[in-house]
C-alpha cells in the first residue's frame, strides 16, 4: 500500500476512530491484542498512527443520498423551467453544478442502474402542510420518498404513510397514542454522575473523572461516558466501576506478620507494607520481605510491633540452655537481631546467635 493511500485511508477515519486505533497500537498490553494486529494496523495506516499531526478533516456523504439529491434538483429544475420560474430553475441548476464539482460522476447512477427506469412516487403532501389528527393540527416537517412515502411531523418522532393521513377522518386511537408517546424523550438512567471518580477497566485500572454522559452508542445496550484526559475515547458503563476511598487496615511502612497463607515460605514471616489498595473493591496489600514480596489480603496479616529488647549491646550474659554445648558459658551482647518467635541477640563471635530464653543476665549469684 502506497503512502498516499495510507494517508487518505487515515484521513477518512473520524477523529474518535483514529484515537482508538492509537490506543490499540501504542498500548497493546492493555487491550490484550496480539502483535500481528499492530503490524496489520501499521501496514494499513503507516506512520500516521504514531504521528502527532492530525490530517485535514474530510466530509463524507452516502452516495445514495447524493444521487437522490442530484436527481431531485434536476427534476425540480425542469419543473421550474416549464412553469416559467427561471430564477428558481437557476438555483436548482447551481445545486447540480456544485455537486458535480465536488463529486463528479458519483452523482449519477451506475451504468447498469441508469439503464433501468426508476419510478419515483410523487408525494401527495409537502413540507409545511397542516393536517388535523384527532382534533390536533400537525405540520409536516419532512417527506421521505420511499415506497410507501413516509411523512414526519413537528414534535413527533413517529412517521405516517399517506394512507394513514388520508384516514384522519377515521382516526386510529392506537396510532395517535404512538405519535404522542414517541414525542417524549426519556432520559437514560445513568449509573455515574458528572464529576464522579471512576476506575477505568482495560486501561491498567487507572482512575478518571466523568466529563460527559452519552446514551447507548452504535446499538450497544450500555450507557456511555467520556472522562477527562481522554476526550475522544468512549467508555461503556460496564467498563467502569465507582471509585470509593478504601478504609485501610494497614498503611505504607507498617510492619506486619503473615498469619495464614498457602505459601509456607512466607507464613509467620514479618514484612513491611509497600503498597495499599487503590479502591474499596480491592483488599490486596503488597508486603515486602527480606527476599521478595507478596500481595496479601488484610485478613492474612496482623500488625507486628517491634519488641523491646531485654538486653542491650555490651550487657554480660550467661548461657542457661542446657540443650546446647555452650551451657554455662558467659558472653557479651553484641546487638539485637530482631524477633522471630522471641527476641534474638548476637553475642560473642565464638558463641553466635541466641534467643532471649537461652540467656540471662550475668550476676555474682549465677556466675557458678
């Protein structure tokens, strides 16, 4: 695909679509798309995906609509000429010329279609025509030359056929009820309010502020929203969660002990809280240990308070544990080594690490 075609293809997309493609290309891990998708996007749109330059806006129109407008302008020109209204005929001729300049032969039917005689029904009623329906005067606001011809009325979103209009002297109560009901716009019930803080799923769990609320888009059943910072991305209601400030059991830097977990390597270990939950819907704390970290629920932890050592560095102690070979020896405390099941101390290099129950203060009474 040439660069020119890539540029034209990129420019033909709505701005919202270009924003979505950039999100998919630049953050594939958040969308769980394979790398092949990124390569495919790059083949189609080229370096436009990563460029900050926005293409000039392109206007698009359905060809069927264009053909209809061109055909109607041509027919109206002919009618006005026959009626002697040269000024009006010139206006319709000007419309044809403008469409020709913009779209060329796209205004015409395809060659195969042009060989077929197409019969266009002539509307009996025109825009602005007033009719009485069940005692109420209604004004035609739009005419659709379909088969059958359909008419739209001011203040109503429902439409009627010519037969239904002709039967206005024999009103159909059910049809009148439909017209009345369709003129009432029902406000969707939104789950989130403007300015509310929400969690953005499929976007790394980050948070955002609701900036705009939209009705369901493109046939989906969910209400939609926009958030500050991503004005061109539309979020469905099921892609958001309310952000609630969590009630924290522990805080960053707090010392905790693991009291239950299937991982025996960290059971009863003491660690430090490194990260707390980001919202009330999650209760996972990141706990840092000497040889790694784990994410644990608050129910698996308990606060750990550093114990007050019984002995200080320099204290002279006696080994009182009869189960070890150094029983009866004396030693000097070198420092506090922390607590596992009980306080631990470093003593003379010749003796090593001892618990609080294995030593006692050296006195004249117990020197023997």
